[in-house]
């Protein structure tokens, strides 16, 4: 649910990083936080356990500049990936404008990816959204690891849209593909605003 | 989209700012701010220079969402008021018009009773303003077939690229 404030000429969009546990959602946010101009970002908030696993969400506000005279802000959220935090994941999807699914490219995580994407579809539905109709991109993370599935295999298993949603290869720990993915979804979100509701 | 977008017009925005400014004085509080349930800040008033209001807004919404979840688990519709007591400062959180969150931060110069009393009155006024906004959006939709005239109707790839340059 984009929040457009005509009085102060601002537009705020909510982007959610979704994916199985340890796939690199928080790492994506950390990279964006480190590489963004201090004037353009707020604090990175991580509600994590003592072992740095996301407990509720990470949050990073980004102020990117103006589009057509409107100050454009993106609020980036991650969800906790571990299966038993499903109630929290549902809450964070509330009012989402765009979703990035971060998939773990390691062969042994393919089942977890598929399970998480099915979970995403169910949870979106419970908030009244359909994955097929909202701005959505797929990030294949950890491409630098030795035991990865091929891009084609992953597309086959994880793409849900027809024609397929945009796919970005990434290595979030080194920053490869991180901004490309964000830009990809931002473009879809802003383009979505041009449609009438 | 699942829910209609919130659109804030100048007239209502000024009314809201007036209401929360008055509430801040009446409740003898430090800060009053209004957030939508998705964590977007709508308006703030008071000593906000040293306050990270964006994070405050997002965490408040997360807090309310989690508490809503708890409420439903035990068969309640919602917990309409949350109160956090600190050593010096306290936070009073309440839901207005089922969709926005009113947050009052106060210290020993005020009291929970006073804040509750003033929040109740301000909530009624805010309720009216938000009903007006919704009516306006509905009316606009009925007359033009859209919720609002999107300022992004002619957005180009260059516009988006320039955001990330």
C-alpha cells in the first residue's frame, strides 16, 4: 500500500526481502546500508537473536531522490527465514508494494527455496495479494559457491510468473547483484503506480 | 492492489497537524506522532529533532502488528491501547479509525490518566478527518474511475535510473 502524501510531496514504498533461512536477506540489506550515501539512508534496524538470526525483521529506510517532484522513499524490510517464524512473516507482508525473493543457490537448499516460495504465496494470499500480480523479482544468491544449481534449474523450480519474473544473479556478501535486484523491483513498483487501481 | 492507497490531501494534512499539535500541549507530552499500520509516518509534532522518527514509526507498526497477532490468538479483535513505561519516558500507543496509530511520548510532567483522556478526545477528531479522507478518495474514484491522478503516469526508465545514480 503505497503512501502518497500530496501535502508534503512524498511517496513511500515498502519492499520486502523474502526467502528461506540463511539465504542472505539481511546480508543484502547490510550491503545496501554500507554502500549508500549517509544522507540517503536512515538507521539499519535489526531485530535479531543473540546469534544474529533475524527474529522479527530488519528495516532500512532509503531516500533515493525525487521522481516527478515527489520525494521517493523506499522502506526495505526482511522477514525471518526460519520456518517456525511464520506468524511474523505474515505481519511484515502487510502493505507490501514489492517483493524480492532471495533464493539460496546451493543444491542442498533447493527444497528450502521451494518451500519458502510456496509459503510466500500463501502468506501473500492471506493479506489479499497474489504473487502473480504484484511487483516481484527473484534473486539467485550465493552464485560464488562451488555447489550451486544452474541458473536454468533454479528458474525451472522457482519462477512462478508467465512470462517469468526478472531474475538477478547475486553474491550478496560481496555486493554483486544487490543493487541490480533492488533497482529491478523499484522499477516495477514505480511502474505499478502508473496503473490505475 | 489489496487495499486502497492512502492519499493525503493538503486540507486534511493541515487538520491532522493541528489536532496532534493540540494534543501535545493538552496532554503535556513531549512528542505526538501518527503512523499508518504499515509503518509509514504520517505526521509528527514536538521535540523530534533528536529522534529517529522513521525507525520509531516502523518499530511502532511492528509492535502493533505483533500485538494484534497476540490478540487474535486469544480471541480478541485487537488491543486498542499499548503502554510502555520507562524510567523517565513512557510511550502510549493507540489505534485510530482502525488504520492509523497514534503515539504519545511523555515523561513525569504528565500522567497516564491525562494522556489517556486527551488521546480519547483527539482520536474522535482524527476519526472524523480520516472518514473525510476516505470519502474524498471514494468520491474521486467514482467520478474519474481512479483513486487519484498518479503523478507517475509518465514515469520513464531514465527517471528510475537517475534515482540510483
